[in-house]
């Protein structure tokens, strides 16, 4: 449940910050008349993301077992690719996000209502589709027959909306750089578990060999139905009897990705960067670092 809460919180907060920036800019520039198209675009983006998630869930139920496993494994791997790109993108471009969104808004204001709707839709829609896919993959991997994974996602999204509102009102100030670094690192760990589970799905679909070649089996020591087994499953997608390929893929993804993400020097150096105004809810000394 915690891993799903983290996904909802992290992904939802990014979308909330985007909305805060768009709304705050229009209010400060006296363009409240443009708020309705912005909210319309945001509403369409949320509806499409929700519809995409429903299509994944209910559409997959009509497939055969092997087809379900093949679809689940493929989408899990795609979700890991997208979320990995997202955490590195946010780390690299967070400082410039506000200026980029302002530039898009200025261009959209000059073009008219349709452009405003499209700008809000594109700004929030990408986050929504990525969130829907990764949430579906994570819930699919951590599913234990209870609604707890979905409850965790819902609580994370609700917390993100609340934090976004508090940021906008200026009632909450946190170090966004540290927040996105720590949550991004934890999300990489969650993604490693989703990736391993996706590989297992492909093995069960007979698309990848090695299903019976186990790396270890500690089912007798770690009971998957126990409280600690459930906790390990919910947080890390832990499996007491993984295949050799699962463990190999998990290590090959987690170790270099986490090391690269937490490295002091990222993909972009600090040279040539322009200092942007602070994001909602951050102090000048706490602006996100790329």
C-alpha cells in the first residue's frame, strides 16, 4: 500500500505543481478570464487518464491468461521506462519548469481559447497518462485480492491535491529539491520491483524462458500471507521465489539507475543556467535543483 501511496503522491504532486503554476500566472497577470479554458483542459486530461486506466483494467479481463500475462508484462516494462524517464526529467528541468510553462501560456493567450485548453491538457495530460499506466502496473504487481493498493493510490493523489492547494495559498513551504530527490529514489526502487514482476509475467506467458529456474525459494521462511510478507510485497514487490532472470534484471536496473539518480552531478551541469523565480511553496534557498 505504501508504494502505491508514494506513486500517487509523487505523480499527483507534479501535476498539482503544474496546475499551481498555470493558475498563479494567470491570476497575477490579471487574466482570470482564461481560467475556465485552463480548468477545461485539466478536466479533459484527468478524464482521459481515468478512462485509460479503466480501459487497461477492464480490457485486460477479457483476454486469456497468457494474453493477460503478456499484456501485463509488456505494460509493466513500458511503465518502468516512462517513470524512469520522468524522474530524471524532473531532476534535470525542475528549475526551468515555471519559465517553460509561462512561455507556453503566453503563446496560448495570444492564440485564443482553444490553445489555452490544449496547453493545460498537454501540461497535465502527460502526467496523467504516465500515472495511470504506472499505477495500473504497480497495482497489478502488488495485487493481493484486496482494495488496499487502490486505496493507497487514492490517498496519495488526495494528499498531492491538498499539498498543491497549500502551496498555492502559501500555507506550506518545503524543500522541493530534497522532496523530489527522496521520492524519486524511492520510486526507482518501486520501479525495480515492477520491472521484475513484469519479467515474471512474460515468463508465465511463455515469451521469456526460465520460469522454473529459481534464484532461491524462501517461502517457508517468509510467508507471503504474513504481515511482514505483505509489507515486503506492498513496498518492494518482494517475491519469496523469484527466477534467476528476475533477480538479474532487478539488480541490473536498480543499482546503476539509483546510483546515477543520486549522483551529485546529474545529466546537466550548472553552467549557463538561468535562475528562475521560485515555485509555489518554496523559499529562494529551496528552489528545486536540476
